[in-house]
C-alpha cells in the first residue's frame, strides 16, 4: 500500500502530477487546487490512496489528512467512484463537506458534475457520524469551553426569534472570523453572530 510520496515534481496538469521518487516517476491524480500549489522541479509531499482495479492501479494524492479521510469515505459510498470522489473534493473543501453532512444538505453535493440527487443523498447518509476530523474543525474543533460558548450563543439567538438552523449558521459564520478571545466569551461571539445576520436583525427585531 502506497500511503504517501515525497519527491521532485516532474510535471503537472490540471488533474495530475508526476513525482519522481528514488528514480521512479509516479503519476498521481489530484484536485486542481493541489496541482496549482506544486511547481515543476520543486519537492512535494502528498498523502496518497492506491485504488486497485482488475485492469489498473491508480494513485490519488492529497495535501491534507482531512482530504484523504473524506476521499476514503466517499469511495465507500455506493455509486461514487474515485474520480467522482476527487470531483467532490475539487468543488467542496473538507470543512464544507462536513458542514453539508451535519446540516443534511445534499444540495451541496448536487453541484458536483456526475453526482445526481440520489447519490448526493446517499453521500450525506453514508458520511453522517464518520468524519472524525470534524472534532478538529469549525465550531467543534474549539476547546470545550468555546463549544459551550457557541451553544449559549445559539440558544440566545433562538430566544430572540431566529430558527435554530439560522442561529447555528450565524454562529459558524461568526466563529470563522473570530479571534480566540472572541470565541471564549458569549457577549463577544453574540455580537459577531448578530452582525453576520445583518444590521436589520441586530436591533432586536424578531424573525418569523
């Protein structure tokens, strides 16, 4: 099993790179953003997944452990092959995938070429509870005290009249740009969340 490669970049295309490792060139399929981050002649490191078929051996490369984890789960979904899984990662980041799964939002996956409504729904169902890196990303990657703060802000927004879904999204948006200090206190995070909801909603008006 080839789990990673470190070597010199010999060539790149929009969807693949060739790495020379110990005198051997390995062709690795990657997402466009990974390809663009590599330079011919420079050293590169990729975490890889080897997909074995009856008539081929294909290497897929990733810049982060989160991308590799998502890919591994996606190819286990019925109807999702390795190229389709790579296509999902070309359109959505691991964090966006995690948020879509948590929100039961299969529409996010329908944006990917080759992913139909049934497969998109199956992806959400299949990945629910399986993305371990979610514990290290978004709101839940924060320390327990910060998660508690986020929960309190969500409760406060719901109390002000917003739906739970809207409140959670507002807190996620606020947390994305918040400092560690702001994440640690309810008033600071609440102010940011209200601001993300727009000036019309930060004056105490209730939303239907």
